C-alpha cells in the first residue's frame, strides 16, 4: 500500500453513498434507517398497471434538507 492511501475505509450503504453524491453537488441530505419514516408503511406499487411488479423492497429513506422535498423513499422493484 502506498503512503498516500488510507489504511482503513468506512463501509457505507447505498443510501449513504447517494447522500455523499448529493453533497458533492451542493445538496444536504441524511440517510435514515429502514422503518423510521411514516412514508415507508404505505403501498409501494399500484396493482392497476401491468408493468408494475408486485414485489418491492424498501431500502429506507433519505432526508433532503433546505428543499421543498422532505423525504425520498428508496425502493427496489423486482
């Protein structure tokens, strides 16, 4: 390992990586744990559309600061 490289790394989930990307473009965001926001307890899909899969996975929420958007829920379809 070179001297300029770090000896350790911080393990991050996808929401934390996404928050870092948002911070890079000047948007303050915070990754929330799964199950901490009320929006996570509703339906994730509509059965009215044929292209919408029934199974979805909740990956938690991202809280956006200083914008009209309060929370973004991250889900995976499939």
